[in-house]
C-alpha cells in the first residue's frame, strides 16, 4: 500500500507570505494546532508551521542558527510566553517565512506505508507532509491514517 | 568519594546553581564554573582526585559533542542564508582577535606557541551571555539581527582557528630544535588526519542514518560514531575538535535530514556539559592566579582591540551601517564555555604553559562574564535597539 492511497488530500496549507493574523483566523476553531505545510508559488513544500513555531514570535531574534551552538542554551529555556509585549501590528507584520521550520521531514506519495511509519517514528512526528516527484505538496499523512487503515482491514471500523 | 557519587552530586548542585544564576541573571556556565571552584580541592574538597582524573575523558566527550553540533553550520545552505555582512564580520572579528592578541602577547615576550593559543582562544565568545542581555531588554532591530548572526557563527571560526593554532603550537613545542619545515609537516599531518577520519566517519554516519528506525537507535548510532571519531583522533594524535566538526560538515552536506543527528544528540548532551564545566572549575589551580597578572591583562585588552578592528574591517567591506561598524564588537565581549574548553585542551597538551593558559582563561572568563553583559547592553543602547 502506498502513501497516496490513504493520505489526507483535503488539507490547509499556507504561503510564505501568509500573515500570522491570517493563520490564526483560519485555525481559531480547531481544538489543537496541526502541522501546516508552507508552500511557494509552484506548490513546492518549503517548510512547516507547527505549534513550536509560535515560540519564534516570543523571541527578539531568529533562533535557527543559535540553536546549533549547544552552549547558546537557546533551545533549553522555555519561551517566556506570559510576559511578552505583543503589539497588534504583529498580526500582519509576522509572516510564515519568519516562523516556519525549514527542517522538513517529508515523504514521497509513492512510498510504502511502512516507510512513512518508520520515518515518523524516527523523527518523533505524528504527521508529515506528502510530496510528488517534483517536491510539490499533495497531502498529509499521519500515524492515525495508518492506524485507521489497519483497523479497517481488521473489520473494526 | 567514588566517581559515580561525585557525578550525582555535581549534577544536582549544578542544577541548583544554574537555577540560582538564572535568578540573578548570570549565565549558567559561569555558575557551574564557580560551583566547581567551591566544591573543588581548593575549597570544600568534595571533588576528589579520582574525579579530577576522569575530567580529561569527560572534557574530550563534551568538546567533541560541542564541535559536532557547531559543525552543522558548515553547509552551503547556511552560508547562503546568513548573508555577506554576517559572514565578513564573523570571520574577520574572529581572525582579528586572534592576530592582534598574538601580536600583543609577542610584544610582551610571551613565546610564540603560547601566544598562538591565547590568540585563538580570544576568538571565542559566549552566545548564552549575549542572548541573555538581548532577551532581558527585549532588544529588537537590525543591529540585533546582525549581532545574533555573528554570535552564532564566530565559535565555529574560533574552533577552526584554535585547531590550526594548536597543531602549529604543538609541532613547535615538541620540535623546538627542528626546522620550520618539520614543524609545518607535523601540523599538516594532524590537520589532514582529522579531515580524513572526520570525512570517512561522517560519510558512514550519513549512510547508516538511512536505515535507522527509532530515536533510540539514532541516538546510539550518533554517539557511537562520535566516540569512535574522538577515540581515533586521540589515538593518532589528531585534533578532536576538527575531526568532530568536519564529520558534522560532511553529514550536513550529504544527508537531507541531517538535523535528526543533531536534534537527538541535544536531548542528552547537557548533563555532560554541566559535569564538564564543574570539573573545569575544580581543576583550576588557584595558586597560579597570582602569576597571571600581566598575561591576563594583555590578553583581555588586545582581545578587545582585535574584536573591534576585525569587526570594523568586516563591516567596512560589507558596507554595513555605522552603528554596526562602531558598536558590534562591544556585543561580542562575553566569553565562557568554548574558550574554557579550548583552554582545557591546551592544559592537557602543554604541561607547564598549559596550566598558565587555563588559569588565565578561567580567570578572564569570569571577568568577561561579569563585565561583558554591560558592554552588550551599552551596544544595544547606543544603537537604539532597546524600545520602551
């Protein structure tokens, strides 16, 4: 069984230039924040926004480079989210390119389900974006999709 | 006291002292160092000789982890991302601190092999201390962006400069009577050997990584390969730092998902760093403190001049605005972890001079950690990065 047979194709993605305000508005009724793929004009996957991405907003600088120096301690202290001054303007000043995670874990749509499952286990992820041969975003696959598929086969659903 | 009990005590008191340091807005690394001095042989004596004896092993492990993590910066992607300005300034402020500190110490008749080591250590800065100030004042702006980029990269350049300097210094020190050609040969062997070991093991790690299926396997594999790299470097007298850094550079450029190796390592590395810094404090020879006067002062002053001159030149070439040219070097003065690690390596390599280097750097680290943040704050003020 291939990834494309069970992945979710009706998904929400954002552009590099989507603002924080737009993102929050489109997810305000979700009960928790999912993994949101970020794509460019050609639909190519260039990053993901997930719950940790929001912590970038609470930092006065881009953390990506500093995290690579373990002695910078950047990733070790939780962000001080209760004591941040956020101006209203940040809703349209902050865009996805500022906060997205460019460490992309993705899977090809033709890949086998076992491979998708192993990849998610290895990276400790519950869902990852699916791309076609041109690296264009075509869907998302989650551990739940795979579990569901197995339950269906066993007649539980 | 046995080693295991000792490590347990160090971890718990290290955690407490780190939390206390946070309260009084001091970087945790300074707190670990001071804790080491307090519980070390010169004060309370809780850390026994047997603990100090294993500190060489712990520091080699800690330093190889640090160098491996910092080595992930050496990808074409990173270099494209940080931009011309940060590249020029970070390279030149590191090289500037190195050359000018070496020149300064030579003027005071310090032997070349020692001056080279001091100069290389001068290149390092302390990201944690600098970030702390930026966070505390919620500083934001273009100047902060450049400062953070430079701070992120300069330890990488510092580690390279140090490894090269150490190779040359060692060759000079061990072959005082030999020709210059022989000295250069030895240094080239050490550096070339590190690249070879790092390159091969980096290739192996990136390939094995494709077959791993769980975080635990990934962690075991990453640590295993780093240990083999470090062990081989020690055995053949290559550079532990260069080997680990080059290995990371190879992995980063060969494997699209290379971040998995670094991310998994960062889940377990901190306890090792904590023990490493506490033991570094404990192995400080307090009775040498009286002898470091002139060297310490010359080192501190020329490091500042070097950082300033290098930053100015880099900012000039990259056509940065005048705030960056004038004030960025003030933001780079704090010094801590990486510098201490380098000094510990020097201590192992040169029996007498090494002790002086280590004691001087440990003492100046504490001074830099106390006065450095004031200069960072001054730089942020002067460049209007502190709003409200």
